[in-house]
């Protein structure tokens, strides 16, 4: 099993979700509103407060746990639908998932996703 975490622009969220919804067998998606910044930062002035120094942008974070065979397709769909061509389009991270436990039933592994 794999976990996909994607940080994307909120403006692309609807398109990404719609496209992911067409992947047969996709178990589900967790969506969060997050803030952050990347490599490009604005010049820091010494007389600014911490809140003014740390410039950040609103982003959407998707978290998806999928069977191994769905991971590459899901990544491709996210990338194609989140790409605007501008800076700050986001990142996709891929992790190995060792186990999943369904709280309600106690099921474990692939059947728990």
C-alpha cells in the first residue's frame, strides 16, 4: 500500500478531485486546508514582526492511501490536473504504508482501506 500526500493550489482542488473520482477502486481522500511556503521567499526586513516575515500561501493537502497498483495513476491524475505552469503548483509525496487498521471493525491491511 502507498500513501500519497499532495500539496496543491486551492484553485485546482475541484479539478483534481473530479479527476480522481474517475479512478476505479480509489478508496477515499482526506482534504485539509494548509498554509506554507516554498523556496521562493520575499526579502525579510529586520523591523518586521514574525507574522510579517513568514510569507505563506493557502494550499490544499490531499492524503490518499491506495493499493500499490493505483499509486502511479493517482499521481499522474493529480499532476495533470494541479499543474498551472506557474510557481507554487505544489508537490506530491509518496510513502510506503506498512499497515492500516479500520477502527470500527478491526480489519487490517488492504481490506481496511
